[in-house]
């Protein structure tokens, strides 16, 4: 039995930064979950007293509020300021960039396309920076462009940080065939990309792939999809308790990787359990 770790895995720069900010602000609360990993959120609560607001109504005047890694909608920020909250911004700088691009391009009268999942908090935040919401469109692939009637002839595009570049290129191809001016901003995060490339490589060398991360984490789910393309026995787990021994039956080489919000202490527990089960 052999356990191989991906060459890039786990916490990205933005998540490390957000956790440090939360640890530095004991007994504050985050606006929405700080990152997509419940185990780490529990650790911050238990060890640092960092709580969670699920809605703006829960915030009281002068509370200290940490803005989550994925950012929040512009109007929520206005509301927090009205409540005189002590605002600590843990938005990943790579998420702030598309927010600012959407603001600027929409002020310059470009119609906006966001490549991403409209229900994801990052995309909701980015979209909110459009001058008017009726000219900002969120698409998952090029087929979603069909039927859209843009207000302006100039289009600007940004992407959710965790999306696949290949699909973004197809969306851009499709736009360029129809419009004279398409401004493309590559806002896809390299940290995600490095984890994805390492997962692709490792999945080709192993019998089983274990992907560790939050089941609501977009970048973790992307790792699962990539792994499944090369290794049919790929599984997504949040922690070592979800390991099923049957996965290892008659298998020799196990690959392990983790999403960008998965802490190292969980990864180590998983590896330890895999080794113990295979003794
Ligand atoms: Fe930021 Fe990229 Fe991580 S956008 S939160 S560094 S995956």
C-alpha cells in the first residue's frame, strides 16, 4: 500500500490570510461562513470564540464583523456601515479584483458577463458591484448566452475565481463571434489551478483518489470532477470519519488531495486513518 499526496493541495493564500485575520480578532463574528469548511469554522469558534452571523439582522450596533473570504454584496456592506459595525475585511484580494472590475466596466457602460454559479456567495458579491443589476449576467457555459439581449454593444467578462479556464475560453469565443468589443479579464485564481493540475496528474497514477474538503466548496468539487476523469474510484470526504473501507479493497496506490479551504490537521487525520486501515 502506498499513499501519494498531490504536489499542490489544501489551503490557498486567501484562506490562510482569512483564518489569520479571524484568529487575530478573537470573539468577533463572521458575516456568513468564513470559508467553506465546517470543521475549521468549528475550530475557530472553539479556540478563538469566532462566531457566525447568518443574516444582517443578527448584527447589533458596534459589533465587530469579519467579512468572509468570498466577499459580501455591496449593499450588505452599506448596511453594516449604517450599523456602525467595526468591519474587518477578510475578502480574498483575488475576489476583490473582479468586484472592482465589474464596478468600473459597468460605470463605463459595458454589459457584464460573470462566468460562475449565480448562487455562490462570491458571484453574488461580484454581481452586486454592477451599476444596474439588469445588465449583469451570470453564465455557467456558452449555451447560457443564448437569448441574452445586452444593453450595450461592449461586453466585459470576469470569472468566478474557481472556474475552469477551458470553459471560460468557450464563452469568450462565442462572444467574440457576435460582438465588436469584448474585454476579457482573467480572474481565475492560480491557487485553484495549481491544485487542479496536481490532482489531474496524481489521479492518473493511483487506484483510488480521496479528495478532502467541504461538500459545499466549489473548488473542492472541481477537484472531484477532475479526479473522476482519470480515476473512476474518486471520493470526496469532509473528514476521516467518512472513509469507507470498501474503497480500498484490492487497491494498492491511494492518492490524496484537498480543496483550498481544507486545513492540514484534517488532511493528516485522513492519511493516518488510511494507513491504519491498510496495515
Ligand atoms: Fe483567494 Fe484563490 Fe483562495 S481566490 S480564497 S486564493 S482559491
